[in-house]
């Protein structure tokens, strides 16, 4: 696919999740038919509720770790199915490894049978606790293969290797994108990631729990930007891997303060034990995304946080 041929029908695994549901929405807005394949392990049918009654959208509730088929024409397979928050993959370690291994193989097999382009939603976690900063795609990472994050990090590393093997030996047209911390509406308040945790705490007037001394950094990409990057990668002929993230780097403590201020909250900030293998630095080098895809994030962090806070506030 070189971007000149419009995608008519896309399969989105994990399409009822946070990022996947926004991706489904954008594809539908562009006129692409969407088959969302999701077992609702960490996602929710509520995320795609607005699509009910849409003849161009189908929700197929199934586990992609088991072989599956999608009848009819498919131009594009976007493989996002996987638990993604540290809380989720700690609760579902085997399911996470199976989604990365069997799920990726089944999604690649589908793309091969259909002659479809395949996109793997990989992660900055493949860099582990990085020794190179900011992280470029050429960095191989610093990952603990038996640590508390290993089920996720190694699943995605395996998924990248499998995607590469299908590309080089089975002729599947693939691209790997490495998403960095993405945030926005439809994150679950209890998923344990920093943004929903701080927003929920600040809106409730409870203490904001910062891990360690809060000097570890994160780079936050608003979900609309991430979706734009995913679709730009899908429409390109590039194989990746390509980083998709916002290079504006914040300490976790600064993030907590910003969210508290944007919420107009008087919550105190408290410090809690930092999780084992929590990355110290996280910042994407997006030179490749810019040059190869013409992509860069456009949503300012404070604006994105304000839109996210507004959504959480309306949840009640
Ligand atoms: P999410 O948990 O909201 O969405 C994941 C979706 O996959 C859920 O709807 C879940 O039910 C589904 N799923 C999980 N296992 C499945 C299986 N075996 N079969 C079918 N469906 C399954 O997470 P998210 O934040 O939307 O992440 C989506 C993808 O993006 C993941 O692959 C994740 O690794 C990647 N990613 C996300 C971020 C981020 O900051 N959100 C960062 C890096 C990478």
C-alpha cells in the first residue's frame, strides 16, 4: 500500500480498547469499513457504543490468541490486541504473552491470506529501562527478561521479530510502530497509568501518588496524534520500526503538578514506592516518523490534558 489506494476494509484487533476505539472512529470517519476484533479483556464495548447501528462497523468478540478468520476482503490489519497498562499485564501475564505471540501470528496469518498490509502496534517498552536517550529506533534496548514487566516487553519484542520474519520470508507487507505513552479520553480510571491515576485523584481531591521522587520522565502523546501516526504508517510503504510519540519530556512530578493545576485541585502530592524496573527516562526521537511519514504530534500537552480531564470529569 502506498497511500494512493484507499483502504476499503480494515481489521482492528484490540479495537474496543483505548487507542483502538479512537482508531476505529477515525477509520470510519474516513469511510473505511472496520471489523473490530476484541475479547474485551481490558477494553469495553462501551468504547465503540457510538458505532452501534453503523453498517460499516462490526464488533467481533473473540480472542485473537486463537486462530481466527474475517470473511471477505481485507486491505489492512492493525494489530493492537494486548493488555497495555502495567496493572493489566501484571494481572494477565500469560494472556499478554499469548497476545504478543499467538495473537500476532494469527493476525499476520490473516494479513497473509488476504494480501493485506499489516501494522503491529509495538511499544517504547521494547527499549526497557533505556541507556540511550532520547530513544532512536536503532537502539536495541535494556530489558530484564524475567522482571515484572517482562511479559509485556518480551511479548512485544517477540511480536516485532515475528512481524519481521513474515515480512522477509512470507512476503507480508508489514510495518512496526513503537507507541510511546499515549493518553486521552477512554482510558480507564483504574488502569494504573499516570494520567488517569493523577486525574482521578485530583478530581476527587485525594492525594496524588507520585512513584519514587517523581524525577523519572515520560513523554505524553495525545491519542488523536497517535492515531494519526498509526494511519500515516499504515498508508506508507515503510516497514518501520518507527517511533510514534511526543518528544516533550516531563518528569512524573511535573506531570502530577500540571494535572492538579489544570483540575483546579488542592490535592497534596505524596510519594509512594517506585515499581521495580520502572523506566527512568522515556523520550522518543521522532526524526524517522517526521522524515518517512511526514508525521509529528500537534496537540500541546496542556491542551491534551485539559481535554482528558474534561472527559474524566464528565464520567462523574
Ligand atoms: P487497552 O488495554 O485499552 O486496549 C487493548 C485492547 O486489546 C483491549 O480492548 C483488550 O480487550 C484487547 N485485547 C487484549 N488481549 C486480547 C486478545 N487476546 N484478543 C482480543 N483482544 C484482546 O490498551 P491501549 O492503551 O489501547 O493499547 C493498545 C495497543 O497499543 C496495545 O497493543 C499496546 O501495547 C499499544 N501501546 C499503547 C500505549 C499507550 O500508551 N496506550 C503505548 C505503547 C503501546
